[in-house]
């Protein structure tokens, strides 16, 4: 069992930056592949980014490429999502997820956090 806790969300003006963190409860978190997803009001959850456990391969949705960067610190059992040049359309609840398989943009992860709200004002 892995418990994931996101933090770092908040209110920011368009063009600003935020860094989301996802802390995991499990020491073997370095062996888990992780992903970030988001869900805006009235919309389906969508893939944002992912990073593999081995090799640190990264994947990004086209809508965030060049603006968002995902990374991980296995010593801290934490993954990050650095979000720059934020736009109002980035407003959503952001979730991190983890699983044993490298899924890329797929969403069938084993574990999910509770989410953190990101609001970008125009």
C-alpha cells in the first residue's frame, strides 16, 4: 500500500509558477512509476505528465510541454511538478499517481493522492 499526499497548490496569476509535490509513504517509492493528472470542473480527468522509476523517462501532454517539468527525489520519496508560464486553462485539481508499471500517459495507476487545487487567474 502506498499513500500519496500532494501539496503546493494555490492561487497564482497567469504567467506565474507553482511547484507541486507528491510525498509517498513507502520507502521503496523509487521503484514506482509516477504520473500527474488534473481535472477541471465539468471536465474529465486528463494526463499531465509522468516519470518512470528506472531511467527517469518523462512524458508530457502536448498542452504542458515546454512549461511543466516533472522530477523525482527518491531519497525523499517525493515527485515534483514544476509548472511555469501558467495559464487560466491550467486551473484544475492536480493528482499524483503511482504504480509498478510504466504507463506513460495511461491512467491505470495503482495508487492516487487526494489532489491539490491549482487556480490561475487571468
